[in-house]
């Protein structure tokens, strides 16, 4: 991305229109807001003082660009007239750029302060809190997840160190008691939390909620027997950004290395409960994945012959769920021979190679060695169905399946 993507080719300056190239090689703050927001006006006053101070003592190349959410041109002119920095013109031509910026920084209303680094990349999509905490901590980098957890992680007895969760998988549970979807999902989450404790699994849940009643929040922590970022945590939004959470409800799962393995496991949990534990969607890879990225792991591969057909799409969803559960059971039992699968279309490299070789009919389902595209196995009846998955995997593991070799 570049400044042109965010602001267009021209911006406004005190002396008239200016080229966006004027911002090249500079650290840029972006103030998104409106004169109608009292909070934005207060922030503007603080930013104005910091702007002059930073340019004089820290970084003379620091620039700010105003992006308006004002209702009309008159309000825009009124607010921008108070500013010594650049602004994005209030016109239709620049609206696509503004919308692009809003999507990239996940702007959700009122006002927001964004930081761009000298390479024109977004260094902090919402530096508002960092600026208000310490106006002199230029260029207001975002706090890391470890830093945020050190400030906010608790259990029912008080603060706990994030390091106490080392070696465990973590689920960040984002929920809102006023959202009907969250209310509908909560019993399933409560049930798996109970079973996690009963089975003594190395798994921790961290509750992240804007529950308005402290007693209700505390009761929820006890019911889930989980950790929490605290009642009405001032770090709630920053935690969401740190783990890249966008939905409600959302159960975002990280592995022991703090890598996200399931962006949102709600559906798996609601439909399958503990049968799908540890709800690891990295076991599944989507359409046309580059198999080389998966390493030398054997996988079930589904070939999609009828994309777009309603019945096939419904069957595919059912099949994927069943295959995930069977693969997951193999994973949990320590049998890693067939724990992974991915989709493949007729245009993919592997299918193309099969067609080029001696096998002219593409099977609906094969098992392939992802570390060696020359080897693959097909069901003896060359058909895909929910009923023959177990048989196929069993025959494969016992060496009874037809083995194909790419020419």
C-alpha cells in the first residue's frame, strides 16, 4: 500500500492543493473524525500541541493528514480551517480512497488516530489510546499481546501473569450479552469449558466481554472457570486488534507458540463440542493451496467436480465437517498418518498431472503424499461418500488401496 491508496493523488494544504508525493519518506499520522464529535475535538486539541512539539524536538518531518467524516462541506471547512496540516479533499473523487483506508484500519465510527511509517505502511491502525497514554511516546507503536496481557489478564482471584499460560493452547472468547448470536452460542461454550476442566486439558479460555454489570461478568468467569481481561477492560479494543478479532461471538484459538490456528472456532464448538477438540482449523487447508507449504504430510484431497451446484455444495459442507472430525480424532489419538486434507479443483497442478499421466479419470477423492506429488491413492470404487471414508482410510493405512504414480 502507499499514500496514494489512502489519500489519492492530491491532498489539501494550507497553501492549496498539494501532491501526495509530498508525504513520501515521512512518518504520517492520520486523524479520522468530525467536528461534531466532542471527543474528536478534545483529541485534536492535544494532537495540535503535540504536533508542534514533535516537529520542533523529535521529528521535523512528522506530518498529519485529516480525513473527514463530517456531514457536509461546511462542517468540514469549519474544522479543517483550524488545522495546520494536510487534509483529504471533501469530494466524491477521493471517496474510494477513504473507504479503502477505513477498511484497512477497521474504522468503526466517532474518531480514530492512525500511524503510517516511512515505508507508507500502517504501523498502528488505532494509535488513539497509545497517544493519550503518552503524547511523547512518538510514533506511538501498538502494544504487543504480551504487553497487553501483562496489564489486564486476571482470573477469579485477581491478576495472573501471561507466562502462566505457557505450554497451553489459548482461546480468546469475544462475546456480548446484548447480542442474540452470542446469547445463542454461550451454552455451547460453557459446556466445553466445563469439559476442558473435567478432562484436565492443557487449554485456557480468556473471556473478553463488554458486559456492563460487574456481578454478571464475575459470574460468567466462574461459570466458564476461565481467565478474563477484566470487567469493562480499557484494553478490550486493543486486545481485539492485537489478535485480529472482528466478529461476535468469536473464539480465536492460538497454539502453544501463540500462533493463530483457528480464527473463529464457534461453528466447530457449537456443532461438535469436545468431539472437535482442539478445534484446530490449521488441520484444514482451503481450495488450491500450495501443497509444498504443508511439508511432507499425507493428506486426504477432495476433488471438486461440480462447483456451483447447490446439492454438491451442501454435500461438500457435510463431508468437510465429517472429514474434519475423523482427521481430528486421528490427530488427537497420536495417529498423524491422515490428519490433514485440502480441496482441489480440476485446474490444479496435481489434478492436471493426473490427467497428463496414465490415469485419465480424476477420482473424487484421493490420498496424496504432499511431499511427493508422484504418489497418490484412490478409493477402490473411485467414489466419494460419507459412508466410505472410514473404509478408504483404513484400506489406505493397511496398504490395500490402489496406488497411482504420476508419469
